C-alpha cells in the first residue's frame, strides 16, 4: 500500500484501515508462533503499512495533511 493511496482517504477510513491491519498483524504473529507462516516478510510489510497509516492520522490531526 502506498502513501498516495492512503492520503486520498478520510480519517474514518484510515482508522478502519488501521484496525484491519492490526488484525492482520495479530493473525500473522499467531501463524509465526505456531510455525504456520511460510512468508515471514509479510510481517514487515504489515508493520510498515501500520506506521504509514498512523503517520497520516497524526498529520491529519495536526492539520498538515492538506497538501
């Protein structure tokens, strides 16, 4: 997921996306713990997506997300 795609979303949509990503992260962590996860790079991708969403939410809260 790219930041440009996320910038087009509203704050409510970003919060919903964050909830989805957090659930996905939990699921991946459980798969890793039970040794069912074959592609461990997915964990890093989800973590970076979570960071992107949280950054954009913070920008919008400050009022800097208008550009």
